[in-house]
C-alpha cells in the first residue's frame, strides 16, 4: 500500500504532541497527528499544565478540568509536598485534544505505529492499514514509547527533545 505524505508527522496525540503540532501548524507547516486508541483512565494535571494548555490555545482540553483536588504522596521513598491537581477522565480529555487539533486544521489519524524507517529523503511510519511518509517525525508518545530510544537510534538526524524524539532527514534544514 502506498504511503500518504506529509511534511511533519507527530506520533502521539497527548498534550505535548498536540501542542507541538499546533505550534508547527501556526508557523505554516503541514502537520499530521497519529495517535493510538486509548482505553479509559484518569489523569492528573497540575494548575501549571492547565494554564499552559490555555496559553497554547488548547482550550477544549483545558476546559476538561473541573475543580482541583489536593494531592500529596511520596516519590522514590520521599514525601512530596501537597499540591493542587486536576483529575481528568482521559477519554474525554483525548477527544478535547482532537477537537483542538481539528480547530487548528490538523489531520488526526488513529492507529498504532508498527515501525518507523528511513525512506528516501525522509521517513516512513508504518501503521496497521497504511503508512505515512514524512520529512520530519516528532515522537511524543511519552511513556508508551518502547524502547525508550528512537527506533533510529544512532542516526545523526534523530534529536532527543526532552520527552520527545525529533527525527528529520539531514537535507530538511538548509542553512
């Protein structure tokens, strides 16, 4: 099956992936988001995260936050101070992120990534039932990425950007 093509594909439709895609789209780039189907769960977000969602224009996602609750606990055996946290139902939060992406005119494709490989002057993302060709890949799947390094590790065009991997063909950026 022939791959559809886009300039940039973002793997992961969570807050980081959608924020990256929206910023790139606002800069005039052709972007597509690929996100795996998710089951129901809850997620806690800090007030800083909710504020950042609003600042980035992801208002449908930020509107999922109800009243904050107090959260405390321990991390690595050490008590952490209490803080406020917004508990969200992940399925509704994901739908809201998808609405924010559609508002920014970003195509959203649901599917599990089977493989990522080099292809000509860019990359090929193989999904169940199809493939996407892209010049740039941003892997923003967070803790769902296995293994914790890109499938193209050691490639000079793969850049670690915090919790996300950015992969591009060296010819993409011309100075």
